[in-house]
């Protein structure tokens, strides 16, 4: 685990910028591909990165997803759809908020609970660092 939120799209330019990875079957279910390969009599070749290796993280994540899908049918499709429906203001990366022009509560130095910070009420904790709205038109 790397502490990063990322996914590999069907066409990806590597970080170094010198290789493009194209995954034409990215949206195909692994079980469907295996069944189709069996119908055609094609061999499935094991590799050190795929889920056929015992004890692999990929296999463990696959089993986790299978368990979730058994309890909540369609969760795999929902997770895939979520990667195409990102809400940047709900993520915790302040650099992303600023790059997208999201205003951040507390940036103006005032309290976020009353105009001018003078409500007379017991102040609640400052929400500094939380996005609140989009700047611009």
C-alpha cells in the first residue's frame, strides 16, 4: 500500500512520460475473460503480478471485492463508476482544492461561524482547511 488514491485508466502515460500503457480489456470482468478463454481453448498463463499467485495482494483485494459483491450485488460496477465521478471537494488534498479554485474555509482569517467572527455565541471549532465553494463565475 502506498498511501495514494489512484487508478490505472485504459490508456496511461507513465510518470516518466516515455511509455504509453494500453489496456484494451480494462472494462471486461476477469471471470468473463477466463470463461471466454476457456471456450476458445486458450491457455491462461500465470504471472507474478496476477491474482493466480497464492498470497498476493492482488488476490486478497479480489477476494475482498468478491465478498463485498456477494453482500452487495453490483458493488464492483459502483466502485468503477465512482472512479469516473470524483468529488474533489470531498478529498483531503488541499493542493487539489487550490488547483481547482475551491475556496477553503478559514482562508480569510475570519471565523467561519459568524460574519466578522463576532456572534456572541460559544464558538465552534474552526473549519479551516475545508473546501466550501468554487471561486469564479
